[in-house]
């Protein structure tokens, strides 16, 4: 019994008619002889739907990489056309970092990625794809295999090839399904390539970050080493200057003052012996008393000079002298056996340069030496103040010195009319002026003398060249 086709709905005004049942089912006749074709088409559709469902499951697990999805695509394509083999292959220049370059499913259902394990016609298909011989749309080659290009941005990067058993008629839904599979494979391969490229770039970025971090660490270490070396050089320079000055002062004291005092003591001793036999007893007694007193004074002065010479020659207690306060502390310590010396530092110490710091340290040393030798002082105060625009060094005592007389001596020494004494005062003034500063002498609050050097603040490099 023949199934009568339904009448088409009438068209109105040039409108397209609705599709009939034959167009929807793919069966053009209701005759019994076409039922098998309908059944095969329905089964093929069911297999396609099941395959797409399987592929969608693979799509939601991208962390596993593209290979599981590609294997499923090859299996789905093979089952869809009941194929002897099916494969996916890339051209030689497409996605060069992707491995393997092809995946093939053989007749027994094993996935292969080596040419030696495939039949000759599959090998020929892979070689043709690799060389770039690709159709622009789905087609069936001379060997009966269906070749569907894999398109990415409109360019073919490879192909999906399926070789069915015998002469299987291909219908439009079949080719549509293969196109979908080929496009899924192209997108999966491209995504995998981007993922690998991103991982490589991320690893390179981490490597570069580690290298930069290591370089930064090494630079930091080198910077610390350079700072330490600079500090050691600065300390060595200061120590050399101090050592040279100590030797000069020690030699000067030994060759001039000490010899003079010792000579005076010998003269007094001779006078004492000459005076004793022939003088009036009362006068002799008075002279002897004065001579004994002078001898004691000379002996005391000699001992003091020897102590100063020993202190100048003695090794410093502090190994590293790195700042002006430390230099002043060392200078003060040399006079403490005979004089109570306090050091007071006000403000935040800043480097002044080797020349400036050495000049101020020498000024403090000269001032304390004058206090110890020329005034009846018991205490001295060394005060160092760091101001915004200047550094002020003040040495004061509680002795019996006369500031007016000392200022007059400095004026005479500048004119060259002095008797050669108190050259230390002139030296202190010249050092301050050489650094662009001022030097003053006035009465201290403790009743003695206060000498003050005021040095303007300049960069350390400038002061070092002064």
C-alpha cells in the first residue's frame, strides 16, 4: 500500500511554503522499499547525537589537553561512517608546536600516531595533508575516503579523513556532522597550542623573574660590599691622617719641648750645686727652696709630656673610627689621665668629609692640649653641635686662662710680631677659615676659656677636596 504524500500548503503572495514531512525525515517516499533507508538514517542520526554528547563531555575537561577530545572525534567519525580507518592530521606549517602531528584509528579500534602502523592509503592521506594538498570543502577522494578540511579563521590547518567500508552513500547530514567534528578538532588543537604557548611564556616569565630577583639580590650584596669598602677606605684614610699627625706631634714634643724641659732641669741642677757652697746660708736656703720647686715643676712637666707622647704613640682602643664623634672621643680619651674631659654631641651626625672632620679633630686636640698645659683647669667640655646650616665645635674649661690675652696673641701671630708661642691658636683659626668657617675665643660659663670653630655645612665631596 502506497503512502499518499500530503498536499503542500498553498503559497500566498510569493511566500515560501512550509517544509513537508519528506524534507524533515529525509525519506522521499512512503513505499516499503524505502523504509530501510529511513531506518539507517534514523540510526545514523541517533549515533551522531550520542557522539556529540560524548564529545561535549570531553569538552568540559580541557585540563587533560586536546588529545582525549581528538581521539573521541576520530572514533565518532569512524563509527558514524562505519569506517575502515579515520584520522586527523595537520599541515606541515600549522601549529608547529603541536605533537603528535596526526592521530589515526585503525580497523581494530586502536589509536595510532606512527606512520608504520597504518595502512598505505591512510599513510598517503597523511602525507598529502602534510604537504598542504587540501580541498576547500568536504569531498570524497579517488580511494573513496571522505576528506573534510579543518578550518581556523578561514584557513585550512589540516583535515579529518574517514575511509568507510565499501560504497556508502553520503548525505548532507553526514557531511554536516563531519564538518562539526573537523571544526571541533581545529578549535581544540588551536586552544591546546595557545595553552602550551601560554605555559611556556609563563615559565619563561617565572624564569626571568627569578633571574631578575637574583640579579637584584646580587646587586644588593655588591652595593653592601661597596658601602663596606668605602667605609673601610674612609676609616683607613682617617686613621692614616691621625697617625701622621700623632707622629708629627710626638716627634715635635720629643725634639723640642721635652728636650728643652730636660735641659732646663739640668741647668737648674748645676745652679743648685754651684750655689750651695759659697752663698749666705739664708739666701742659699731660699735659693735652694726655689730651685727645688723649679726642679719639681720641670719633673712634673716632663712626666706630663712623656704621658702625652705615650698616648700619641699608643695604639688606639677603637679599631674603626668612622665618624667625627668617634674621632673626638678618641682625642678626649688621650687627655683623661690628667684632665676630666666630657664629650657632648647634639643633633644627628652627618658625614662632613675627611678633610673637615680631621681639621675639627685636630682643633679639639690642640684646644685640650692647651687646657692641659697652660691653664690650671680640672675639667673640660668638648661640645659638638650639628645645626641645619653649620657644625659647631666648642671646647671649654674651668681654668685660669685669659680670653682677651689669647685673642691678642692670635692677632700678633697673624701679623708676625708674636714670640712664636701659642701657634696652636693660630692653627685652629686657619683650619676653620680654610673650611669657610669662623674661629672665636671667649670666656666660658665655667670661668675658663671657650674656643669655638663654626663650619658651614657643605657636601662631603666638596669638603673632601678642600
